[in-house]
């Protein structure tokens, strides 16, 4: 079994020497482990990761499902390219730039990359870093990616037909449960799947495409990874102000134009559905009559709601 230890930190009360001390103390009893830095949008994950990177031999690994796309830079709030180097999945070399992010800016919006793909790629990288005595630092707020990475079971869930998946997601929970029961016998039903529309949709899609049970095809991982998790917490009032400032900055830097360009480049796709509420809110706007203040407030509220899900 993996060893999982969690440290809760207030984002406005981080003492870096204390953080480094806790990491080194954990390392005394775990010769190989991965550090996960997570928490709500705007809580300071990137800044903390950079400060740890400055003091410990490490590699920064992206855990934001939007920052993986090359065509979305402003809205995804990527660390600016002037302060870091983006390297592809096969490149682990240290370059002149100070901060190196792995698994960022590697796909076009038209390409599909699932949580399972992320798990496979990152676990492979983690073990290669262990061989080099380099600490993997996983940074981001996409909890489905992080949960998949930490899971010791390899589930074959995937979305090969996005249109079909979206059609299934539109069905009610009761409808999906009915289809699910027809596909899987009662002794195979997973209670957590039964109450989750997206998991039901994926399980149904898997069977429709392969004619196999997703439970029969689940594999248990032999290579165990230990995780030290730093979860940042932030005061709600301060948090909303930070998100509003971030949204305002992104809007002013060209987020609206970025969404327009993506929609024009992929007019017949569902790329906006990959990118979260903020992108959808902008995509559904009247581009000929943009009310920036209205957009900022609506996106701020949406990101505050999403932040509640960014807890392990």
C-alpha cells in the first residue's frame, strides 16, 4: 500500500524553511516519494512549488488539465514562458531557464488526453526521476488527474467518442443507472460509480465500444508510489478577491480573443467542454456586445464554485 501523508497550510502563512523541514523529515522514512501541491485556484500553488524547487533537486510536473494544451495560454493561467521552460514528455534535460515544467503545452485542442493517459505518463516519469534522485513535484488543481495518479488500480475508462460520451452525460442519473444495470450484473456494480453520472457514462461507453466489463479489465498496480501532499487553504474573502483579480487580468490580456480563435479553428468540435466553466461562459457570450464586467463577475463566481471541488 502507498503511504500518503497530507499537510494543510494556510496560503497566507507559509514559512518556507518549515515546509522544507517537513519534506526532509518525510524523506527520512521514505527514500522515494512524490510531492503533490494542490489546493483551490489562486491559493499560491505555483509560487510555493517554485520556492521548493529552488531549494531541493526536483522537477515540476503539471497537474492542470487545461495547461496541457498549446493553444490555451491566457485562460489556463499558465506560468509565463519568460519564467519557465516547457519540456515535452521525453525531455528531462535541465536547460538555462530556471523553472522546468513537464507535461505542459504538449497537445492541440483537437487531441484527447484522459486522466488514465496522465496517470500512465506521469508514473513513468516519476520512476525515471527516482533513478536520478530527483523529487517529482506535481502541481495543479485538476483533481480527477491527481486522484487517478494516486490510485493503485488502473481503470480502463477512456473517452474515444466524445460526442457519444456527451450524449450519455446529458441523460439523467436514473436513466444512466437503468442502462448501467442492463450492462453490468448486480454483483459487479460499484456503489461510487452508481451515484456519479460521469463515471456511469464512461463505464457505459467502455462496454458499448469493447463489449467488456470495465471491472474485469481493471488492473491493480504493482509499482507503489508514496505521496506527500501539501494542500493549500485560503480565506474565502481573500480567495474571491484573488480570483476576481486573476480573471480580470486574463480578460484584459486577451482571454476572450483566445476563446474566439479556438472556436474558429475548431468550429465542429466540443473543445470548450474540455476547458472549464470560464471558457464556456465566454464561448456562450455575444462577441459583438461583450460586457467585460458581467463576464468577470460570472467567471469569478464559477471558479469559486469549482474551487470547492479542488480538495483531495
